[in-house]
C-alpha cells in the first residue's frame, strides 16, 4: 500500500461531545450554546446517543437536526441502556445497523460513529463501514475501567483499517479527555491530530465546565482548530493496518 501522504498539513485539534442525554433540557441547552459559540474556533461534533424505547423520538430528531446544522453529526451507540454503554449480550452489530438505518430513513446526515464505552468488535466495525461512517471509537489512552481482555481499539493516530470483508474504515481515534488536556498532558503528544472529547453531562457541573474551558483554551493555543468533517474530507492517514492489529 503506497503512502498517499497528508492533504492537510500541520498539527490539528478536533473536539467531539458524547451527547449522552440529548433529551435532558439543561444538558442540551448548554451543549447547543457551546456548539453555536464555537469556542477557540472549534466546530464541535455531536456524537449522539439515539433515543431508547420510551424516549421522545420527535424531540430527539429535532435536536439532532439542530446539531447537524451546527457541526458534524455522529452516532453514539449505547448498547445496554442510556446509562450503560457497553453491550451485555445480543448482537452488537445488529443494533448499529438498525440505528444507522433509522437515522438514514429520517434524513439525517450522520457521518461518524463512536461506540459507547469505547466498545468495538470486528462485526461492529463492518457495520460502521457499511454505513459509510468514519469511526472515532479507538482511543490513544487505555480507559481505566476496561478489563484487560475487553474488546477495544487502541491507536494514537488516524489510520485506515482494513476489515476482513475487504472494506476500509477510516479511524480518527479519540486521543485526549478534557481532564488530560486541563492537566497539560498534550505536551509529549507529537501526532498530527489531537481529538479531544467530553460529555454533555460535564456541562451540568460547574467544576467540569471550568475544566472544559481550560482544556479548550489550552488546545486552541497549541493547535490549529479543525473539525471531524474537515479531517474526514482532507486528511489521508499514512497508516493502513488490519483491524486485528489495532486490537489492544
Ligand atoms: Zn456514552
């Protein structure tokens, strides 16, 4: 596989939000205002958890359309429950296909995926690739709550993953939490892309909001602000690897 090189050159940062509680009015109002304001020129991607049974689909769709008008939109699957992200059984890929088909039928232009609790397996990766999404589930850090053998992708820079079906999946890993950035942990990170994430629920807590402000300011001063959509269109990872080799 020849190196295609970067179309975008430089050191970028992008920011995404895991929208865990899209139907919580306070969390949503705060997230919407932040996304609208584009702090430090960051266009924040909304990676939204779809409505669970019993939640208001119409209001969810209204909010997803608003988010899509302000920035990149992604699917953030929670397999078990709104407050339990990782799967506990069943067929994880089937739920991703079902949610992707529903979003498409509703006319939403979803381009990204992030597995809840950083869950990813080969079948889910195939489903994400079939839907044409770019994946953000890999992390550069090891989430400390995961058991050593828990399915998870670990990558510290964008890569093209080759799947057993022959499909390719663009992976733009999540590299930093806002807590890591606020502690100044970006310093030794020499990769071209920092992808920082936070949760909408962080916006409900004054202390977490302060951490986010510090983190975004730090990132905005150190890196060129970009967004997931721009990276998806203009960034060609130098690395191609098989899905199996990206398993941590
Ligand atoms: Zn989540």
